[in-house]
């Protein structure tokens, strides 16, 4: 939230060759034409500065922004390069590297979902992660004692990365992922269902939850901006889903429910 008060910067890492020079030229040209494409929008100073970094720094500098992150009372999200040095203090380590699929635990919506999840999973539970992204919720469930987890995502890359993250944590044998739109390929019933997506998709998913959630099971949903909270609550109630807990942070909402 503090960063919202600071100027926004975008950093490009370019090779020091003809291709990089062409790209830099395109960036300069784009900055010059941007105001005409966005009339009336405050785009800030649009200044451009350049510098040179050593190749080894270019390859690893991004790692300085990712460190072990405690989530709730039980979890510690740990990047793989700090696996051996992380201080757990009794927490369950969840090894996860930033990648091309959403969800490293640093975003408020993911963090809220994990906080609700760690108090919902019981030993041996079957868990379904709808819109699994990086697989962080499914992997966390398995580390917390779930017997099996199923992750589904419309993005083929996300399903692949979820399995890779499961392997990082040694639980790949208990995670199944597949590509699909919400629950259209899902079979069976689950003790815990999670959906960290966006409000409109959650609203579309609500009518399907009672079909897949076991009696007494828990449905946790997040990714909801606070201005859409009432819309999601109305959709949950219309589907016969009862809200048992609601958490808010940084303008995001997560909801725990049952049927």
C-alpha cells in the first residue's frame, strides 16, 4: 500500500547486442507515443534511465525480493534457494519458487486463503483446488495432512507448474492436475474445496460447489476485491452455501463456507 504513493517503475533487462539495442529503441519510441494513446491519463514523468549489470547479476538479481514468508500460524513459504537455511520455528515449510503461474503466497488474496486453509484441512482429507495456478493451495493442503489433492486450471502451463511445485515438496504422488474450465472435468467429492480466482468466476462456480463438497466439508474462496464482496456473498447464499468466516486485508476478501 505504501508503494502506491511512490512513482511506478518498470525495469527491462536487455542483452548488450543489436537485438537489445533495437528493443531499447522501441521502448524509447513507445514512451514518446504513449501520451497520444492515453489522452487525459496521468502517466507520470515517463523518464528512461539505463545502466549496465554483470550477466551473473542479471540472472539472479530478482531473487533478492523473495524470502521465507510466514503464513498464519502453521506455514512458512520458502523459496528453494533458502530451503536449507530457513528457520522454521515449528512451521511447516512450503517450498515454492516464483514462476509464470500466479500464487507465491505474497499476494493478500493467496495469503488469506492459506490462513483459512491451514485451519480447515484434516488428516486424510480429499482436497480440490479450482484454478490451481502455481498449485500453492493444493501443495499446502498435502503438507498439512490431506491425503490427496486435485488441481484444475484452464491454463496448461499452470497445471504443469503445480506438479513441479508438488515435486519440490515431495508430494507429487498425491497431487493430480488437469486442464479444464472450473469443475467441468471434476469427478468425486471432496472434504475441502478452494477457489482463489476472481469474483465473476467464483459466482459462476457457486452452483456447482454442493455437488462436489462432502457434507460438513469446507469451501474456501478468495481473489475477491472488497467492492465485489456482496455479489459473491449473494451468489453463495443463493447456492445454499453457508458462510462461516470472512477475512479481509488490503482490499481483498476471503470466505470460508460449508453446506
